């Protein structure tokens, strides 16, 4: 049997973000965004079954019946987020190695305006980006800053619980979907009866969850949530588009009054080729942007985003240009990550 504990320890020392275990292939690790072999020996069907039993523990039968399982546990001194799933008659696993330490917000290299997020008293703040873009880490750093500076009640709703907080000035309750509540929608409805000041929603997946999140923000709570979108403007369209057409005007109105900021992230390989750093787009909802959200004129929000730089807003493309200018990433990396290639070519004189 493959020694999962040793594998995780080796991967952590190599700064591996994810481990993939698949029958017929050697264990793979994602290092600086690329997959590489962690050992030379391919995994057998028996290896994968034993590995699944070890990782799932007393939930193995649940995984065997349903076909997949999400969990987060500590293995070999590392906290690991686990997804087990069956494919072509075998068990595969995707493991995400989580940091045991919640980083300081100031150490993440985020735009300066993000340092103000822990001071907000109500409304919705969205952190968006593709899987593995650092959303959970950013949110954990923001919440931990609140934990050390405010006297509030924080409730998180996650699937699964990733970072574990040590309460300081705040009371913190962390609820896991599937373990502590049936669904995001059920858990969020219950949270509103639990006297929260701050709510973290691991992902806004459906209209019931989004609707309740908007209501929570309207009634004076500070709500943090994630979405799998690649830009701040896309996030507005995604939320509104979840609802039937006849309800969209009402949702746009609610969103225009509750949305405080959207932070979109992607992790890019450093110019040195080793390690990754975050590139960000930030939309601070100034009155002009609120009006455009309410009127459904999201295509026009890009120009408002550019004109509100003094408020802290930043487009992804301008962030990439700054990173190239400082030598943080290569022009080629910026071109791959940008929204408007012609704009970047013009600004970088890149051919």
C-alpha cells in the first residue's frame, strides 16, 4: 500500500499544492501550477482502495455507496482537504494541502484596499477566481484579522472546513456542509437565527443560498462568499443569472445596495519560474457602479472600474502590467492571464 502520510510530508516539503492519486499512474503533485511525479511506482487498484479506506475512515462506506466524498483532516502533521471519487471502477483522490497557519493579510501581496475589508460592518464581499486561486486563504486571512481586532460572532459555512480558527476576541463557529448541516441553503437559514455578526459562505451555489445571503446583508450582517468567476463584472452577472428573469430586477436592486466589493484572484508563476504570486482585480462599488448594477448595464461597468482607481478599484490587466513592470512575472505570463491582449500588447510594446 502507498504510504499516504509519507507522501503528504514529502509533498509539503516540496511546496506541492495538490496531490493526485489515480490507478495505473504514479502519485502526482502540482508544483507551481504543473503536475509532476512524486514517486516512480504506479498505483494499483488495491493501493487505491486501501488509500481510500485510510483517508475516508469511518466514512468509507458512505463514499463507496455515493461514489465521492469531501472531507478535511490532519495527516502527517498537515491539514489536508480530500476529495475521493470513483472512476472506471477505481478510486481516485485529489488532496489539497492546507497551511496549518493562517497567513497575515498583509503578507499575501493583495491590493492595499483589501486591508480595509476587515473593518466593514455590513454588506457582501465576494472573493472570486478559479479553483486553486487562493480564495480560501484570502478569506481566512481577512476573518482572522477580524478575529484579532473586533469583538464579534463569526459563523462559517464550508464544504469542507479548511482553515481552523483559534478564537481570540471573536466567538467563532465553523459548520461543515454534510456533517453539521444538510446544505448551504439549510445552514444559512439556520445561521440567521444564531446571532451572527459576520458570516462566511464557502460557495454561493444556488438561488436559495444567494437569496438568503442578500437578505443577511440587508439586515445588517457582514457576509463573505466565494464564486467561481474570473472577473468582478462576471460575478454580478453570475449572481443575477441564477434567478428567473422575472426576479432579476429585484435581485439587481438588492445586490446594488448590499455589494461592497469584489476581489477576483489568479495565481501566476513568478518570473524566476519558482513559486507563484497572486494577481488581482478589485471592484469597489462606488455609486456609479451601484447604478449600473441596478439598471442591468454590466458591460458599462468596466469603464467605471477604470475611473474608480482612487477608491481602490483595479482591473486585472492593469495589475498584470504592474507585475511585469516590477519583474514579478514575465510578459508571456501576463498575456496568458489577461482579459484584453491588444491592450496589454499596446502598453507593454510586446510582440
